[in-house]
C-alpha cells in the first residue's frame, strides 16, 4: 500500500522534493524547518552564504536544504545556492510585479516551477530563504515588519525591495550609533542589518524620550 501511494503521488507531483529517501515514513516537522531557516540565516549574516552547521543539526539541515535546492551541506559547511532567487526574480519580471511582491504570488510561482503539493510551511521556507538571498524587507499590509514565523507567512505579507545607503554611510551610522546609543549591528550592508540598527537606535531613544520631554 505504501508503494502504491508513493507511485500515485510521484505521478501527481513529479518534482516534489524527497525528504525521506530512507523510507522512515517520518514527516518533516515545523521545528526542523525552523532549524534549517536558522542556519540559512546564519549563512547570510556576513554575506558569505556559508555557515558551519553544528554537528547535532547536520542531518536535519541536510535533509531539508538538499531536496529543496536551497543549498548544499555535507560534513559541516552549509553553502547556499542562488537558484531560487534567480527563478523567482524571473517570474516577478515576467509578471511585471514591481518592487513589492505579495507572498501568495511567490507561493504560486513556486508551484508553477514544479514544486506542487508541498506543505505550506515548506513553501514558506523557500519564500523566507528568497527574502534573505534577495535582501528584501518583510511588510504586512504595506507596513515594514520583522520576519514572521514560518507558520504566519500568508495573506497580507509581502517582500519589498529597498534602497540601501552606501557602504560609507552605513559604516558611519554604525560608528555613531555605537558611540551615542551604545548599539551595534552586523557590518555587512544588508537590509536586515540596516533595519536592525534603526530599530535598536529607536528603542534606546524611546526609552529616554520621557526624561528628555520632561526637562
């Protein structure tokens, strides 16, 4: 019966990723998807698209990123691939989508590219990885927001291309933020790092606002 079911689903969804080549019959969990996303985020922090995965996470990261075509990981290093970024950007260009992409449009493009029948959280992992690779800011109802949890990614969310400061401007902002507000950010010029520095500065300013206004 298992073999019959496997054959039927393989015929329905020929490009569906195989997360269980050993036939353990254990489904991929949300926790495992989040572990993979955490390491994908680590690989993007310094711009290298590479991170050495902890040994106790290796098997989980490998079984998810390989079949999805997100990256390669063998004995330790995770090396991210750029394939999904190129494919989704091509779909966006064909659709003349503009600088802000609706998440559900991206999800539909993923299915059109052959990844039909995958669970929503799995397509959300692809979307979240694309957001990191293409350096896009998350928005909800057009308002910039922090990256949502995988299970929350859905209607109302979008990915916005942002105009970044120059390397010199960002370096100067990091120095001044550290000297004046005591906050820091990763030195790589990514939208997430710029947004993180801004939010930390605003948080420190807000904490002192009452005392300043009362003077």
